C-alpha cells in the first residue's frame, strides 16, 4: 500500500489534517488503533475558537455546527458570591477592531462531521490497527506497519503525521530525541454530562474556597459540568447527588438556585497536566495535537491547538507538493510551538487563578481574589483574557 501522507490517529488532529490534505488533492491514509465507535463515544471538550470554526467552514463542513452549535459572546467568572461577565465580543472588538466569539459545539460532534466527510469521499481509514510502528522517517522512504486480523500490513509514504494523542506511538518512537516540559497539577476534574438545561446561557467558571467549578453545555437541553476533585478520588465514590450538592455549593446563590439536576449520562475524572515535547519534527515525521502537547482544560485550548498545528502542517505539505518548497516544513516545529506555548501559558494561568491549590494556603487564596477582582475592574486585564480565550491569530492568515 502507498500514499503521500500517513496519518496516525483519527482524533480531531488526524481527521482535520486528512480533510485539509484531501481538499488540496494530497492522498492520505489514517491508521487508528481503536474502532470508529470507540472514538465517537469519547466525551471531550466543547469550545471552538473562531479560527477553528473558520477551518471547518473552509472545508465545507460547518453546516451542522452552525445549525446546532451555540455562539457565545461572553463567559462568566463566579467568585465571592457573585458573577462577573467577560464580554469576549466587545473586548476583542476594542482590542483589535474585530469582535470575536466562540462556538460551543462538542468535540465528539466535530469528530463525527469529519468522519462523515471522510466516508463520503471514500478516503481510507484503517481502524483497529494493532502494533502500529513507524519506520525510516529519517530517510526518504518512511513506512508505517500495523497488524490487523493477525496480518501485518505496510504503508509506504512520503511523510508521517503523528496525530495519535498523548498516549500514542509517534512521540514514543522519538523519545530519546525530545525535550519535555511538564507540570502536573495536584487535582483532577470530575465531569458530568446530563440531559438538563444549562444553568446559565453562558459558561460559568467559578473560583470557590471548596474548589473550582465549571458550568458548560452541549445544547439547550444538555449540560456539561465539572468540579475540581482530589487526584485520588474515584468516580464510583461520587453519586449523582453528591456531585450536584458539591457543584451547588461552589456556585453563586443565583446559579445555585437555578441549577436543574438530573441523572448523569456520563461521569469521569481527568487529571490536569501541562506538557510540551520539543521539537515537533523528526525528519519526515511531524507531531501534531495531543501527541506533542497537553494543556489543562481550563482555557478550552486542547482541541483548538490541535487544529492550529494541523493548519500549519497542511499548509507546509501543500507548499511542498504544489510549489516544491520545503520552507514551511522546515519552519513547522518552531512556528507551531510559538502558538502552543502561548496557549500553554494561558491555560496554566487560568488554572492557577481558578483552582484551590493544596500548598499555597490563605496567601494564595488572597492573591487569587485580588487577581479576579483586578480582571473584572480593569478593561486591559479583561481584554488580555478575552483575546486569549477566543484564540490568538494564526501567523499566516491565508495559504499563499
Ligand atoms: N496507533 C494508532 N492510533 C493511535 C495510537 C496508536 N498507537 N495511539 C492512540 N491512537 C489514536 C487514539 O485512539 C485517538 O483516536 O489517536 C487518536 C488521538 O486523538 P486525540 O487523543 O483526540 O488527540 P488529538 O487528535 O490531538 O485531539 C486534540 O484536544 O480537547 C483536546 O485532549 C483533547 O482529544 C483532544 C485533543
Ligand atoms: C466543556 O464544555 O467540556 C468545556 C468547556 C470549557 C472548558 C473546558 C471544557 O474550559
């Protein structure tokens, strides 16, 4: 089997890269270790930056997103018993002259739309591929091998894109050649999905002495809530009732009063971590998305960073095949990392400001209160939050 670009992983990074390359007439094959149903059953983040929305639109894949997604002009910060609105649209309009919004549309739905488009165009995806192995990417003839139904298969290609997430094989293959930057946070998020109307029409990020809470949503009838929990906590310890009681305690009185509760349809605990592997290129192997970096979900940046990586990578590959220039491929790692680090910084800052840390004591608490108060009092401070939350600009605004 032969292709131009072998893509490892059918998460948002791999699927989006495949769609961008296909649109430019570049052949690609996706190799995924799980089944399609497994990938679609994963509940992940839900906030798309304008840049990510525009990428899906440019691919002609925005129809369902615009019909079912919810456009948000602001977010709310809850602390000290009250809520304060950050007017994302107004603040970004003032900062740059162009107001920006975010789109609340689940990553699961983005994945479904991308898989659907791939099926419509009959693009090859190999699911349930075991023992995926990357070969010869330091030379001119890379290969990917895997085992399916007991038979070893080989794919010859020009380039390999490692879009296989944090636990994938691509980064592991180059482990001895990367430098890792990491921060593991001393808590996790317990998330609940429920078919109940959202407590507010915008997202609420709450800082409370009992710990962080987030009120998000998937639609007008489906809510997604999170509370900060101990790393040792197990999902089985948290009954629905205990979750709702704890969430209510961390919200302002009005939100607590309005909260509609119901049975959970998904409940899970995720640890929080900041992680960056440098560089993102090794000969003819490129890492993108969670394979190269992880951010804590507080800034809603994970999926959007995966999208910006593959945008840079797709443009570089298109320039290689169409214009015979490798400048973009040579620049990819440094360019992607510049944007990654800004999102890493923002996600770390939001995480530090919103959570209860076991080791910072009452001093840390007072500093957080001062910072939150400053944010809602100072327009420049709120602007800085807004421009990062809606997503910083790409370095190249259009494919030349
Ligand atoms: N071989 C093939 N596929 C693999 C392998 C492997 N060895 N290991 C993992 N995969 C697959 C996973 O099953 C998954 O489908 O790679 C895919 C990686 O997808 P994601 O983990 O979703 O990562 P990415 O596409 O980079 O998406 C960015 O943003 O919201 C955040 O973390 C969230 O998933 C999200 C991410
Ligand atoms: C979500 O809806 O899952 C979500 C929203 C915002 C975040 C993190 C997660 O910052």
